[in-house]
C-alpha cells in the first residue's frame, strides 16, 4: 500500500493531480488522501474534494491515462460556451 496526496493547487487546466508519497513531483501544498492499494481509489477519494482530479503522469500513470480517456470520450461534464447554433432555414 502507498500513501497518496492531492495537490491543493490546480494545474493551469484546472486539474488537481494525485501523487504517491515517493513521487519526485509531490507538491508542498497538498492534502493527504491516506493509504491505498491502487491509484484509482486515491483518485476517487480526491474527487470528493476536487471533482477534476487525476493521477500524476509519473507516479500514477494508469490513473492519469484513464482520466484523459474519460475526458476525451466526453464523460466528464463540460460547460458549453454560448448558445447552440442551428443551421439557417433556406427558403
């Protein structure tokens, strides 16, 4: 089991990254998530506080790729900018 932390400061794209305690990129401004067998449960715990959380690319790669795949698939909630435009009627 590994001890995990979540970065309290979001990255420029608004994501809070989850790190193992032995990660060279673990931040100083962090919140402890406790002991977990896999990064997936640590990310689930982090998402209770920060909904847009994912695993670190270096220490929790499986959870980093999974979060990006979910984002690409559109399963995360996205805010629409502007009204939906319908094609103009010809005629």
